[in-house]
C-alpha cells in the first residue's frame, strides 16, 4: 500500500481542487491510498511550537506516516492559498523538525481559467524545494475546471486519460523515492 497525504488548498464545499484530487484518487493505480489532511487549522503561531495544537500534531503525524505528499492548490491573487501556507507552516515546525523533509511530492491545481493555477504551483514549488521534498517534474497538471469537470465534479472523459497518466506517474515517483 502506498499512502499519500493530500493537501487541498481550498475550503470551499464545492471546491474544484477537491474535485480534482478526488478524480486523481479514483484514477490512481490499485494500492494507492489518499489520506486527506484536515486543513481547518488554527493560524500558525511560533509561540506554540513547544505546545502544538492537537490538530497540528495529528497533521504532522499523517505526513510522516505517508509515503508521499500531493498538494492540490487553487490560485488566489497569483499565488497559492493561505490555507496551504498555514498547513505547511505547522507541518514544518518546530524549526529542524519538518515533516516534509525528503518526501516525494507533486503539485497540481485547478482553476476556472485556461492557466489552471500555474502561478500558484510555481510559488508552491519554491516552498516545497526549500523543505528538500523530492518534487515530480512531469507531467504537470494545470487543470481547467471549466472544461475538465462536469456539473458533479467528475472529470470529463477527455480529461480522464490525462489524469490517469498523472496518477500513474506520481505513484511510480513515490515508489522510486520513498
């Protein structure tokens, strides 16, 4: 079994990024299990490094138990969401105890526009590299939710092969780097 910790950077009930993650999960090879991180965390506060909230500790434990990490990010104001940044801040602390170090990872994202969260992914890539994560470079997924998802959030037929290809490549990347 390959376990993937999944960070979806949108809290919206009908999030395109949550739908994207669910479709990648559905199209992943057998033996790949997604563990969605609860992103409803208090704001990071360094004063709490010695007495972390239980939700932050649980998140760190899930990341550490995972074989890989998948970030699924919307694009807010030309960057990734504060929801993901806050979760990363908690999981990377206290200083020197990052739960991300050495983890194989990938970054994907969806938006309603043709650029599919490109700027958000670019910015998040810099952060992930700082934590010495083993980022998968290809294939990139800049997903247009307007044309790639139906009204129920399911990937349209023309998108399924592309997402399946990503899911298979990511599973191989995690296996090769865990």
